[in-house]
C-alpha cells in the first residue's frame, strides 16, 4: 500500500483509508474488518464524534488500541448532539471544540489525535475563533494536525486563506466531479483532499448496474441517464471498481480515498480494485463520459 503526505505535514497516509462509520456495532464483526484493513497496509482510519453518538469512536478506540503507534487516527467535531434525543445543532466555538476533544480522546483511548476535523462549517461561523481552537490544541499536543470536512466553496476558500489546515474531506468520484474546480488550488496551497463517497453508494463497484437501477438517480444523473453512464463506464474496464478508485487517485491533490466497509469482503474488494492496473487512457475515457459539474450553492 503506497502512502501520500497529508498536506504540508509530516503525516503519511495510505492511499486507501478506512471510513469507520459503516462498521457493524458488534465488536467481533467489526474487528474482523479492522484486522483485514490493518493487515492490508491501510493506516488511515476516519471516524467522528457524531457517529452513533460517540459509540463509533468507542468501538474504533477498542479495536485500534493495539495498533495505535502504526496508524493515523482522524475524527471530527462540530455537531453537538444530545444523548437523549435526535437533536443536533452546529457548534464551532472555541469553548466547545476544546471541551469535546477530551471526550473524543477518552472514547478513542489515546492521548493525541492525528487529524482533528471540523465536521462541516458555515459562512456565519466566527472562523478566527474556530482556527484559534485548533491551533491551541496543536500547541498542547492533543492533536497533530487539523482539517475540515466540507463541500461548501465559500467555507473552503476561507480556510485555505486563513488557516493552516492540512486537509479537506470532500465527496469526490467519477459521478461527483464537483471538487475538480478546486483541486489545483488546494494542491498549490500545500493542502490535501481526503475523499468520501468515491464509490458513489456502490454504484461504482461490481454491483454498479444493480444499484444504479435501484437508485434511479444520483445528483444530476436522472433516471435512465444514471444506468446508461454506469453501463458505459463498465465497458471501459473489466473492473468498474478499479476504474473508479484510480480515477480519483490520479489527481495529485488527493491524499487518500476514505472507503467504508460493513464486511471483510467489501474491504477486500476495494483493496483488489486498488491493486488492479488501470491505464491513463481508460481514466481519460471515463472522464470524457462523465459530467464535470460545479457546486451551485454556498459560493461567494
């Protein structure tokens, strides 16, 4: 498994990362998936305090504790959830972030977080206060680096200009190419992108046609159009899964594809796709067929 540098930091992350949100709650079942990921060379694991109201962090902390010195652990903050209700409100204040990091550290059973990410972001946030919170946590040694998880152009622009973020988590795939408008600027600024949704809910895997037919539409791909594009992509390469993975990784701004799995077979399928060769010509053909949409909202 190859590694890439996260932004301008000294953190090296595996090109395939693991998104922990989809882990089963049963520790034994989840453990077999984590073991498969670790043994394959995956070192980047991403969770959030919001996932299952902190229980995902607890699960990840238990399972990754034996491997802590060999992995990069990322989590997120900003969504203030209520233990006894489904209410969630946005909170990017310094006091909240500097309080919540200690809860995440406890649940993750670690004394530092490699990458602490703001789980969203709004143009109305007091960004200087938010940045000050993350910078103070770095100075204390509680986090190594910080980043944001956002698809809002106006938020991304402000953090690129005003902060020392190492990374931006964005949804990016052959079926969602909206981030391409910003990838060159992100790379030039010495930051990285970690992706989510790069398999488009399984529509860019071996089950693509079945899932596309069931879904009907996806973003700006309407009913019928979605199935047609998945069929065309399937004709380019024997493995749509491999074509999808390498089409994302060919972008120099990308540090890691954060892929989830709810079974060992799913993580193994992604790893097999990663190890399957895809030519630049096949990637270019896939890009020529898919839409290069732009974000329409949250622009300056």
